[in-house]
C-alpha cells in the first residue's frame, strides 16, 4: 500500500500555536516528532515540530515561533501521552527549544521491541509491518532550516506522525494482552528522568576510549581536559571533536604535554593549537600540581578472564529468558548494568541489582542473575 497525500495545518505564529494547544490538552495522546540539523553545532537546531492529534496533522515552524509556553503546557500535561519513535534526540530538541521534556512519554520503538517485533525497529519497517504501508526514505538528510520547505519534505515529515498516531493504539493493545504496559511506562519514565539529569562534566573523561589505561594522575589530567572541552563546545556551539577529539586528549594526558610541539605530536591541529594551546598547557600544568587527594577514583579495568566466565554464564541466562519472552536480549539487560551487577558480586558474592534491574526486570530476570552469581561464588 502506498502513502497518502497529506494536507497539514501549518503553524507559524504564536496565536495559532496557542489555539491548537488548547485543543491538544483534551487529547488522550499525541504523535510527535522533530526535524533538526546538527552537523556542525553542539546543540540541535530545530527545523520543524510535527504533531498529529484526532484533529489532524500539524507542522510547527520553530523559526517563526518565540512563545513556547502553550506547547510546554501540553508537553507537561499528565493526562496527554506524548508518543515518539526512537526519541533520544527528539527529547534533547524539546528540552533545548521548548524548555521541558514531554511527560508522560511513550516510545514506539521500545513498545515494538517489548511486543516482540525486534530491537531498534526503524520507523519505515514499523509502518510496513503494522500498517502494510511503504514509506519513502528520500528526505532523511534534508536541510530542515531552509524555507520554504519542499513538498517532498512536508509529506515526509507529516508521514512520521500521521502513521505513528495510527500505530500507537495497536502497539498498546499488544502490550496490554501480554501484560507489559507497565514495562513500557517504567522504561519511558526512566528515559525522561535520565535525559533530564544535568550531566556532571566531572565524569565525561570516563567516556574516552581506553581512559582506564591511564594512571590515576593522568586520569585526573584527562578529567580536567574534558571539563574544559565541554565548556568550549557549549560556548562555541560546535561538536566536542571540533574542539579537540578524544584520542588527542588521551595523548595529552598520557604524555603530560608541556609545550606546543608535544600538543602537535598528541594530534592537535595547527588551528586548534593557535587558538587553545595556552589554555590546554595551563590545564595540564595545574592538574599535575594538584594533590592526589583531588584525583578521581581509578577507573575499572576490563573484566578478568575469570569474571568473563561468569559473564558468559549470565548472558546465557539472559538470552534464554529473552527467547522465552520473545523480546530482544538487549531490552531485557544491557551491557553496562550487567557488568555493574557482575562487578558487585565478583568474586565473593553479595551482588546488588543496579537501579535499572530493580523494576519490572527484577522478577523477570534480575533475581535469577543474582542467584546465579551467588551460586558461582560458592566454593566448589
């Protein structure tokens, strides 16, 4: 089945937005999506917000709106579910543009996985499987900041929410039949909470590949460098690696760069050295002069071969349980919480469930994993 031709309502002034938002406050749910550009900036630049309600399809022009309070009230209304698909970046756009996170939230990609349709289901595939409609993919890399938008862009953008609005009740019905609605609600709420947490820049160094290989003092240098980079990326509104990339920061920390030549050998571009060498060398010098009482806790090393044997046994239990439930194993337990659980109980037992495994997952798989760790910890 082919797609329909859409005739959306275009919202390009504050009064029209305020009017439709009053209507949306009466809706049980809304399908929402965003289009944005983020190729050369730190923050996403919103080009469009799409909404479908029982009253039709709407396109909000963020380049023409400057009063977001009406939409904020909709996004925060506890009786109106805001439905997105794979919403991680959309949430960032909402927070940056509208000033809040949509709640309650429902993510159709997560719902599809819990309904047994596979992990990370793309929207085109979801529409095809649920509605037997084939969507074109031609506008995925469009410039959404250009005006006027081309007809092809408009049709593409509207389709995302028009069909999401139709799909959502079908997914909810499937989850209700399987007794998994509470699973979806818990995970979506956690997603909003995690997005809303203001990142502590002190921990950004942990994201640098192989940071664990550095000595404690070097990790402190890397920590200070990543804090500075985060500040610069936000101030300049550029991606982090446009300031300095991870590998270069690692090299600067490892070799404790003391001059411009060492910065260059670490991988810094000449233009970056010209702009930032003084600041970086001062950071390294000050970090090296700082008492070790301020150094961060040593990062965990990779799991030992012995712990790896335990990890393999836990993964086998997860895969088996996921197959029984007909859901992807990564929906059941992801890598980071699994390793955190293992580290808490290796090698002597006493494992503690991470927060993400303490909700619906506790009964479904968490208690089983703890029992397995305790069994492995017992002397033969």
